[in-house]
C-alpha cells in the first residue's frame, strides 16, 4: 500500500479542506449543532446501513468471481481482500480498488478475471445509481438531461457488450495489427468476453437486484439522517437526491467524487427547503458514513493484512514478507 499513501493522504487533506470550508462559509455553530443532533443511536443506524451496502456488494463480487474462476479462496481472506480495496475508493473511478487483483493473484486468479469482475461491478453500480437518480430527475428540474444521457450510455452499452459481430471484428483485427497493438486489443477482447458472461440474464438481473438493495440501503440511511435532523423529506426524494449526487460524482471522475457529490447533495437539499446549515451537516455526515467509513475500514483491513506479511506488489507475484 506504500505507493498509494500519497493519493490517500492528498484526498483526505482535500476532503478536510472542503468540509471545513463548507462549514465556515455557512453557519459554523448551526452546522455543528445539527451534527450533534444525530446522536450515537443515529450514527449506529446509518453506519449499519452502510455496512449492509458493503456486504451485499461483496456478495455480488464473490458470486461474479466464481462464475469466471473455480479456484477456492478462504472466505475470510477473500472478504479481507475485497474490503482492503475500499482504502483506495477515493481514486478516480475507484480504479484503485483493483488492488484486489494483486491480492488474488497469489491464489492463481489472473488479472483478466479480476479486472473483468471489477469492470462489471462498476458497470452494475452505475446502472443502479442511474435507476435511483431517476427519482431526482422527476422531482428536480435541471438533472433530467444528465440522468437520461447517462442512462442511454449505460443501457445502450449492454447490446455492445454482447455483440458477437464486435467480438469477431476485434479477433480479426488482432491478426493484422502490429504485435504491441494486437496484445492490447487482445486484452480488451478478453475483458469483453468475460464481462459478457457476467451480464447474461440471470447474472445481470441478480446483480441489479443486489446493487439496488445495497445502494438503496445507503439512500435509506440518508433519509433516516434527515429525519434525525428534524427534516420532513420523503423517502423517494431522499433516495433520489442521494442517487443523483453519487451519479454526478461518478461521472465527474474526480477522486471519490470529492466536491461534486457534496455540492449537488447540498444544493438539492437547500432547493427543497432544508436550511443551509442542516443541508451542510447532512451532506458531511452522509459522506463520512458512506465514502469515508469505507476508506477507514479498508485502511484497517489492509493494515491488518500487512501486519501478517501479506502485501500487494505490482507485477506477477504477491510478496509475503517474513
């Protein structure tokens, strides 16, 4: 994890600057008072719903990985590998989470398998978030176009991923291109073939069901948070706001959606009548309980693995120290 320390530290510094900046630009005392109103019980409920999100996504990850590889992995070890990837959730597009590939390599699972699983996981998450954000597209003007265009791209990609014509054309291209480009195209072809396996009817629908349940759980946590803060916001509106904020953060490709997700979430809350200090408090708590809670857990688990001498190393092998 050493080579990833700099982006992690940088993202934490940026987040602290953004969050404290938002509090000072608003009413610092009122925002602090709103945060205090959540209480221990409120935090426990919200964090539990985030844990449910992580657990369901791991279940989907393991299911998909077993569809592409039959190599057995101890469940506790596999869960540790998966959760350790959360430490790098603040990388653009969550690409840093592919560190799981380095852990799983020692079990004989190739990069093509794990990268394909990661790609489909991200694709499924985007698809799910688009569905959640559609509620906001109905309730709030100005976000319809973003949601519709993203939905068109995501759902329009499904036939492409299953296109035998495209696969055939790519296979023919690898035979005539220079070796360097042929190798790159070959990796892409392998990624598309593996992804198509995970996007068949049962796998696609099952993945969507797990994804919706997982992400709506965090949306419910956001709604419950607003209830704790004394705000009368409907569940549909809360889930829609959460969905569109996460969607904007995802398509912005900023590390962890920092800045973009918070801005959209806060502005949408204010637009429905939530007082500015409460909107800022709700946004900060939501991000701490979802994104940063995952990063915190990931760092702890990655540290625990490292203490046992299990560290990911870029290359073909995993180094086990000691």
